[in-house]
């Protein structure tokens, strides 16, 4: 492993020694390194504008599913929105569900309970929501 020029010398694993040794240590670059020195260019959007440097306030869309056995989707969305708001971001809470357990929590509103017979004939309490003319029954619990 002699020398430190970019591209001309590799370590035994085939990695460019200049990159491995110099570019991960600021201000330590060999003189014959072809890479540009100085600060890296700012990342740009597809439209060519600098990303994150235009003064716009970030907008957080908190759209989680539930954390099974820990928190409902609405609780997770609220926590994420509080964290974003503490940084001065605008936030939207959009709790999600895949249609199984947690769908009623994600929909919000008043949960109704009705005693019904389960598939094996035993008495169970079914939870459901009624919104205008649409009823949603959560069968996954």
C-alpha cells in the first residue's frame, strides 16, 4: 500500500486509500487528490433550488399506524406533531390504519359498543362507529 493518490492505490480490499484515509478526516488531503477542496456544494432540488436554505418552514405530516400494544395511531401522530411544533414546524396529524385493529382509533369520533354473538356463539362486545350513513365495525379485536 504505497502512496496516497486517489484512484491509483487501493488497499487490500480494493478501496481507494485516499478516500478511506483522507476524505473522512477534514483538512487532511494529499496534494495530488483530484477531488475538489473546500465546502461541499449545497444539495439542490430537481428544480435547481438549494434544499432547506430558502427560509421555508418545514411541514410535518405525521401519518403513523398504531404502535401495537403501546399507543394508538392518534397518540403517535399527536406526539410527532408536538415534536415538530416544538421546532417551529407546521404539522398535520393523519392517523392511519390498515383496516384491522386500530381502524376505529384512526377514524376518530365516538366509539359505540354493542353486545353481539361471536362466530362460536359466545357473547362479545363489538366496537363500531357511525358517521352519517356509514357504519364501521372493528372485527380484529
